[in-house]
């Protein structure tokens, strides 16, 4: 058997996932209680993988040679044509359930919106994910997982198949239910008591088994996530959007970044604003751009700005703690101002060497509890889709911000509301408040004094508004 050109290695402890592992989702040492941030990351061999130049409408066909599931299948002796046929078969099944399959989503210059923000024509771009499968980007993540499950054939669909499991308050659950129904697989969804009634109705109609999870006094963290982890421990397959629980969910989301790169062509993107709850979307974007750089498609990745809400921002807190350690070692460093992290980020990028940053990240990976823990009170915001108690993929996102020169932005409720109104009016895209939260981060940064007159900036509108 030919070794695959794609491997999975834990970013926390360095342990590789065995190439024979049928479920290479979670580091085998993840439950050691060692305070290590265990997370399987996919690594491509740049000597054996080229950046794809195809033009297929389905991103999972166009970018199949960047997927771990593809290289695993090829290592088992499967042909490229057979893998492509599986993608097409699954896509037809998804379209039969949802009325649409996977297609490259639009990216357009948002000149009217740019003008409202004081930016120039051709400077601001919006990628619209509201027309994606199930109405958001979440299905991208889960299609990456499903392609592995269907290809590995170790847990075939049908009677007696292991149940899939996910914890979600909305879009991720809907995506999981659509794909599970398309593949004929049973699904358990752990939801909060405030989940939207329309979402619950749709989940039930798709055949998902629902479990409402109430918070318990004295127990920190998301009760839905706790129930989900218990289900996985009991044998369920993690069909989720949390990287530490299923590393393959990240590369499915990376298709969004690859589409963005190809749509912009020769024009490099300078900044990308991404709304962050659990962190899978930002982590996926970081992976996608890193792949493009490693494979020679881009010279550099854009500066990544992770956007969180004032009602709960564990990622921004983690970034501040790590950035403060780096700044403390440098005389003349500017203060780390939570209202405007830009000057400190520029100082870090210009004055702190790459090896010092890597060393700080390695230490953080083995001292997780110093940087990431559940928000002390229940997070609240109009942007309900990014109210995760923890940012599960925090380390990958912090790493991408530090190495690119980006930084987190915490958007207040007034700005989140204003971005929702302005974003919909100026673009005609009917996104929900979570879906426009990246725009809120850009607006917050500009209000804090950021001046990016000649830079290309992108925001993601990630979820359709559900009336």
C-alpha cells in the first residue's frame, strides 16, 4: 500500500494518527488529562501534491486533491475517478434532501458597503455562504467528514450503523441533519433550550433525534457539548464542527478559503474578518491559506481577524494572554489595548521573531488551561451562532493571527446590530446577525482608528436569516 500524501499529526503532542485508523478524528492521547491542546491537523506533502487548477462547480470535486479523504482513498488503491464518483453520488443525495448540492459560492466587490464604511471602490469583498447547502458554511465542514466515512467503509450506512452526533444551536445541526439524511445515517443532535423553533421542526423532519440540554449550576461549559462528548464516548461518531473532536471537519471548511483565493485571481487579499464561536471556520480559513502558500499558489496569507461578541469572547482573552507574554519580553512594546489591538499586533509582527512566536505557541499548546477555559457566565448576544462557551479550535486561530499580523476584534451589541442592518441593505444578502458578525468586526476596527486605505479586505456572510 502506498503511503498517503496526507497525514494527520496532533498539534499539541506531536503524535501521528495511524494511517490504518478507520476513525482518525481525535488524537489518541486526548483524554490523558495532561493540559495539552490535542488537535489532529492535516499535513500535505508539497512534493507530492500540487495546488489544483480545475474549474469544477462542486468544490469537493475541484479541490479533492487537497482532502485527506482523497489521499486515504488513493493509498487504499482507489482511483481518482472512483473518488470523484463518490463525491457526485453524495452531492446528488444532498440535493435530493435540501434542494441544492455543493457549488462554489459567490464572491463580489461590495462597493456600496465599502463606501458606507469609508473604504474605496474595489477594496471590500463579501463571500456569500447563505445559498450553500442548508443555508450556511457548516455543511462544508461536515461534507469533509462524510467523504471519509463513506470512503473508509468501516461504518457503512444502514441498519446497525453507528449514530452520528453533534452539539449545535442551529446551522451546524441543520447541516448535519441534511447530510446524515442524504447518507442514510442516524443522527443525535444536542441543542440548547433556546434553539429556534423552526430549526427544531426542520431537524425533526429530517429524522434527527433531538436532546435538549439545560445548564446545571456549578458545571462550567456548554451542556450540549458535554452531552455530545458523552455520546461519542459511548460509541457515536463525532459529526461535528469542533476540530479537537474531529480534525477532518477543518479541511472541509477550507474549501471556502480556496474558493476565495481562486475568485480573487492575481489580486492578493490583505485582511480577512471571520466570525468565531467554536473556531472551526477561522481555523479552516487559516488552513486553506496556509496550504496555498505551502503549495506555491500564494506568496503570503492575509492578516486574519477573528471576531467575537462582547457577551463572550474566550478567543480574544486567550490571544491577549499569549500576546502579553511576547510583548513583556520586548522593551518599548506598545500596550495591549483590548479596544484596539492593532498597534500591538504590528509590533509583534515587526519585532518578534518567528521562532520566538513558535516557542510561545508550543508552550501554550501544553498549558491549555492558562489560555482557554469556558466563559464564566452564559454568553449572550444577538449573534447567537458564535456564543460557544469555549473556542475549541483556539490555538490554530491564535497562531494564524500572530503569524499573519492580524488580531481579534470584539464587537459590541450596537455594532453587531448595525452591521446586520447595513450588510443586508447594502448587499442584498439576507444573512442573519451571526452571518454578518465578521462585518461588525471590520466596523469595530475602523471605529477604533484602523486605516486600511489601499488594502483588499474580505468578510464572510455565513448564514441565511431564518424568519
